[in-house]
C-alpha cells in the first residue's frame, strides 16, 4: 500500500528545517550579508591570517546547526501557532530526527496543524491511521483525514482514497471509484497518481493491459519530478515494454531517478 509517501518526504526534513529557521531568524529589513570568500585564483598558502575558511561546511557541521539552531527555532514557531512549523515538528518527532521517536507527541503536533487546515498534516494523519501506526488501523478516521486533505488542496488525499477503494481497506472494493480518484488527482498534476495509473495500465488489473499508455503516464510523472516515474521509464526502456528497447535511454532515466 502506497500510503507512506508523505512520511518518506521526512527523509529530507533536516534541510527543510534549516530553511524554515533561516526564514524565521532573518532580519526584518535589509538583505542577509554574504560571507566573504577567498578568490579562486589565490595560491595555496597565500591566505592572510584571520581570513575566513572558504571551504563548504561538512555534513556533520550542518547537522549540528540543524539540531542546535534550526530545530529550536522551528519548535518556537510551532508553539507560536504556525501550521507549517507544527506539521514539520510533528513529522520530525514521529521520525525521531532530533531525538527518540515519539508517536503520541508527533500525532499531537500533526493534529494541531490539521486543525488549522494544513493539507499535508491531514494526509499524514490519514496515512498513519490507515497503517495502524498508533493502534489498530482506523479506516473511517483515515478516510475523514484524506477527505479533509483533498478538500484543502492536497491531491495525495485523493490518491489515498483511491488506494482504499482499490484494495477494499475499510470498505468494499470499488475499481471504478479508485480509477476516478486516481484520474482526478492526475488531472491536478499529482505525480503519484500518474505513476499509479501507469502501474495499473501495465499490470492490467483495473484497466485493460496497455504498456504504451503506461509509458505515457510514467513520462508525465517523470516530467513532474517523480523518481518513481523515471525508474519505471528506465525499466520500460530496458525491457522494451510499451516503447522500443533502448539500454542507453534506460540508463539515462535511471540516472534521473537517482539524482
């Protein structure tokens, strides 16, 4: 079940936290000063004493900055009622990005964001409830959160409603409803919906098997930045499914998927 797409985005949470903190701590007026760097043409050993080190910070230094500066700033914004900060704090707490994972506390912050109409928070709560991360799966509550997410403009809410209909999770299976959800989300530009339609077209389960149409869906998803779209295109080119076999194109697509 593809109900963890929003949580997978948490793998990049530290970078988002740094960005949020920079916005929170930026001065009210005037640009942020640009640190001076040594001229590229300067020979090694010619630096004057006291010149700032122009080397980029290490991953460890960035992580320390995120933990000691950005994370407290984000916590403060969440306490002040910022819905986006509450969402990110909830995700970080669930994943244990800056400490031990805490499902109850993470859910509390996601709920606070969802109460303010934060679409991704509603979708994340729906996914967690459908997967039974807090207790036994609660499909009625998950459905309500997915509906709220879609109403607030998050197409993944509609994709997840389609998955519940496709798999008969907490309801009877309904292929027509699943396809309606996927197609409507795809019409809104949702890459995940396009990938799902591509897989359905390739497998021939809810629709007649059509590898050419699958490739069209994968390419549309890839053009929207979907790594899954690129990887499925790579497989199609490698196997010659729905498109002429082309190992070079397959390699190029695979590289895009891993970029």
